[in-house]
């Protein structure tokens, strides 16, 4: 697949996830799961968690980091870029640039298609 077709993590996002995997024993042996769940003020919420692989998951590999994405989320987040922002201490964390989002809320964590 072309790298711009699926979900892309920036180097900052990869580094942030790798740091957690290296320092938190609770996530040992798990993969980063990127997901979309119903909720929030705009209809969908982004979710990042550490989880085990499900048999129908898509897997994306970045420099040894494995990311799993369920088929429903895959379709909703095609072309999305996930970044980790540290420049603003009040809004430090993961951000999603989703070309499929038609509406977003002020917090940036909820969107609609």
C-alpha cells in the first residue's frame, strides 16, 4: 500500500508510543490500537490504547512498532495523520488530522463524517 493511503504516524507519535512501551510494564507485549468509537459531541471519538491483536485487524508497521486497526476504524481513518505535539504545554498529546472528518468539536478529539 502507498504510505498516504492508510493511517500515518509521525516520527514524534512513534517516539511517544515507543517510550511508553519501553517504560510501562503493563503494556509489555501489546500493540498500539488506533480506534474510533461512537461518542463525543460530534459523533465519533478517537481512541489510542495498548491491546492484543484481533484476527480481523489490519496491522501497520513503523520502525518495529506494530499498530493494529479494526476494519471499521480503518475505513473511517484512511489518510489520517496522527502526530504527538509538545509545543503547547496546555494541549500536549496526540492529534489527528483526518481528511474524512466533516465536522469537529473544539477539543479536537470528537468528529463527524
